[in-house]
């Protein structure tokens, strides 16, 4: 899940103290002098920034079997989890591998709070025990 970044809240956010460096003219050490710290905020480092801004991927696999029939009929569905992932939004779905790939297409739909990858007929041919894998991409939701 995405990391929620929090601001640092202080009494004097931009105040610093300059201390002269001994033996070096016009050179100073700078330290925060912010007064009361109300909230520390999120530490800025590579791990936290990646968690806050990079997409999350989930892989799902399933098997599709159906007799010859009408194009556009849903054959099966792969549950992709809750449609309410805290702090995340669904950005896309990609069919990563499939046998008999010309026999179906993948479309997203939501039912009773769960997101599904619906496997729909793309041809009238029968499909038996075809494997399918999809990758779902979630992005951190910004407000």
C-alpha cells in the first residue's frame, strides 16, 4: 500500500541557527531552530518516496474453459481484490500471458465492492483449460 506523506509541523518552520566555524571566515554551520515540534512528519528518504509514489503490481492467474458460443459472453472472472484499497487507485490491467489468447478478451468490472477481470469471448471457438495471467497496477491516490 502507498505511504501517506505527512508534513513536519513546527512553531517556526524556516528558522535556523548559524554558528561560525572556527578558523574559517564567513563560513557557518546551520542547524534547525524551529521551536516547538507539533508533528515530526515523514522522513524523506528513498524508501519512503518509492512507497509513496511508485506503482504497486499484483499478479493473478486463472483457468478459462467454455464451450463454443456467442462472442462477448463472459466466460469467467478473476477477482482482483477490494475496490477500496486504502490510499490506492486502480490504474490498469494487462494480460501478461495466455494460452488461446485470440479466444477471449479481458475487461474490468466491479461487483459488490470487488474488482474483477472479466474474461469475455473474442471468438465463437470453444476453449478448454486455457491459462490466463493478468497484472494489475495500483497507483498511490493523491488528493
